[in-house]
C-alpha cells in the first residue's frame, strides 16, 4: 500500500507542475475543464499520500485545492449557454 500511495504522491506532483507549466506558457487557460481536472485529480492523489504519512496541513491544503477546482468547474459550466 505504501508504494501505491508514494506513486500517487509523485503522479500528483507531476500533474500540478505540468498544469502550472501549461497555464504559464499559454498552452491552456486556467478557466478550462482540462486545467481544473488536472488540479482536482492531483489534489486527490497528493491528499491521499499526505494523509497516509500524517501530514495534516498538506491534507488540508489539498482538500481546499480540490474544492477550488470543483467550484471552478461548476462556474465554468454555469456560464455556458446551451445550444
């Protein structure tokens, strides 16, 4: 189980850095499902890893990171006008 959670932590870290790189270099926009899903999934992976190791401040940070992503996706979709 420890190996799985370590892998989750590393994948989450890579996802956050990749998302940040893509937005910073104009490859994707922050107000897109792609960027927000990267952050949501990364927050879950890093949050699980942090919880396993008892790093509660990191768990809290990633819970907030997750909620920001979910709220942003809801806002993105509420602004869209149906066809």
